[in-house]
C-alpha cells in the first residue's frame, strides 16, 4: 500500500480515539447519574437516559467509521 491510501485509515483511527476518550467519560458520568434517580419519571432521569442514548448512538457512529476505513 502506498502512503496516500493509508492516510484515511490513519485519520479515522486518530479521530475515533480522540472522540472515544471524552465520550467514555460522559457515558460513565451519565451511568452514575442514572443510578441516582430511582424515580424514572423525574426530568433529571429522562435527561440522563437521553444522554446515554446519544452516547450509544455516537459510539455506533464511531465504530462504523473505523470499520469503514479499516477495511
């Protein structure tokens, strides 16, 4: 493989790594908050669930990007 064909793969890997670190922290804090709101009807509990859903969505997107460029 030549250098130019490796650049998208390398860039995708670097971007994925830089996005996963803060996303992991956000997800961890949201999971912690989720345990603090046993009453799931409270607005805070709904907001926390939304954060967790969006973290999952972003994780899937990052995985798709890395898989696409690692092939």
